């Protein structure tokens, strides 16, 4: 994987009560053109 594919999440998302890194991931996925894609997440 090329370094251009690596994304950074700002420090304020770490252990935040109001921000979540998954919202950043959602924006990245939408920006990549997959806005209508379905993502499964296993909670366990």
C-alpha cells in the first residue's frame, strides 16, 4: 500500500466523548466515491 493511502486521525478523536474516528472514516469513504456503500462492523 502506498503512503498516499494512509490517513491520519487527529489527536482530539482519541478518547473523546464527542468525536469518533469512525466519522472520519465515513468521510474518507464518501470522498473516495463510495457514499452509497454498505459497511458491516462486528461488535464483540
